[in-house]
């Protein structure tokens, strides 16, 4: 029997049925299993600083291993994206980077406080990032070059002390500003250095006398010989608690004498509890977010990574993504008057 040509009505009905079915069918990309998605793919790790920084060292360490623990074993590449104390990268990761689990990043630990401060250049909701975890929790250090007249922390209260900084939204600028406010020190920040490597060169070359807001892991990874050869003095650690490896270095919080200043300092240094944070954009499919977290945690417990970290003098002390989310909730509950004071100190118009 000869076939009859479908009527226009029938064609429209079929088209409508197909459109209806497509509307209720999961998108192919999100319907893939994590293993199918990552197989043959490349995971990009964005770094908000230049090469040679502590963040860069941790990113490359994680990058050499995390692919082994992701289903599908994707290749991993590192891409440096410095600018504005890593705020440039944070904005990119939040709004531009693909939200499919193929891109993660590491930015400055203080970046999540920028929206809380009312910084209009921070175009993201920090609580909406897909938090993966941190390689370590550690307080920031203030150090002086051996040739500086500043020999102790008390000296920093008596004389002007030049320190290098990238910007106020990075530890290098925020921590000295806060310590000047709550402890009466006289640090003067020289802003605008692109990253840790450039600040260290400025210190070695005599442009500045010290650095403040510098992590021990970063020092040990990039300038360990400076400690071994007594080229720098460890003056103070600024965090919620002392590092187990630096019990002899004074803690800034121990010098604070009133609750208002204590709340202000906490707002500025609590981020050291997520010292080297890794995150993905918002809205990453839940199953991929879970395998990213799992791969990160497994990599940080892996003997091969730990041995490399030991050789590179990088401290490893896993902070989970869930712990970072809890920290963010706590800090975002800071009393409004404390937040307003911090904004004023940072020169942010709310």
C-alpha cells in the first residue's frame, strides 16, 4: 500500500510532542555521570596571583594530584589571573567561568569579605560559591628585614615601618591597617605590588622594611632560606589562634584590650581559618561538586602529595568545604556597626 503524506496537522502535533519531551528531559551535559563528564576533559585551576606566590604553589601541588582522584581522570592545567588582590579572578570565576565543574580556583582568603564590606567591585555572593576546601589554616605573619631598625613588635609602635602590599582587599594591606587601628602600630603600606614574588623582591632590595599578612607556608615555599639565615624576623602572628609551629611568636589577639577592637580584628583575620581556599563557581551540578570535594580531600591525604608538600615546605592541614561554609555564616553574622567601621577603614563607601 502506498504511504500517505503526513498532514500539516500531524507534523505540528509530532513537533509539539518532541518539544514537550525535550522540555522535561534533563540537559545532556547535566545528565552525564561525573565519570562520563570528566573523561577526556581538562580541569582548569585559576590562581588569583602571579607565579611564585604561596597560592600558586598550593595550586600547582593540588593540580599535580587531584586529577588522579576525579572520576574520568581529567588533565589539569593552572592558569594565573592576578589583579586587585585576586578580586579580578573571583569576579571571573563567579560570573564568566563555566559552571559545569570544569573550572575551579584559589583566591585570597579575604576576598569573601568584600561583599560584606559593601565593595561594589566585588560582583559576587561569597556564600554562593561552590566551596571545595582549603589546604591549610594558618595565621598571617608580620616580618621585618634584618637591616630594619624594627627588631621587635614593640619597635613597630615607636617608629614608622614600611611594608609592601598588593591592596587593601589582600592580607598584605588589610592586616597592617587593622593592627595600626587596634594596636597603635605605625606601619605604612606601599600598595600596588602584583604579588608575593614582587613584594619579596622589594623587601630584599630595600624598597620596604617588612611584610605583614604573609603566611608561614608561603615563606617556607618561596623564601625558606631567609628564615634559616636570619634575614627576616618574625614579629607577630595575626589570627584567631597561634600556629602550632610558631608558639614562640606573639599573637596579635593577645594584645587587644576591648571587645570592639577584638570583634574588628576577628572580622579581618578569621579568614586565616581558610588560608588557601579552593572553590568552584555557583550552581555546579551537585554530583560534580561532591566529587570535586571528595577528590580534593583524598588528594590532601595521599602519601605522594604529602611527600611533595614536605619537600616543598608546604603545610597541609585539610579544611573541608563544609567548614568554610560554617565560617562564612559566622563572619556574615558580624554586628553591623563592626562591619561599618571596617568598611570605613578600608575606604569603602557603602
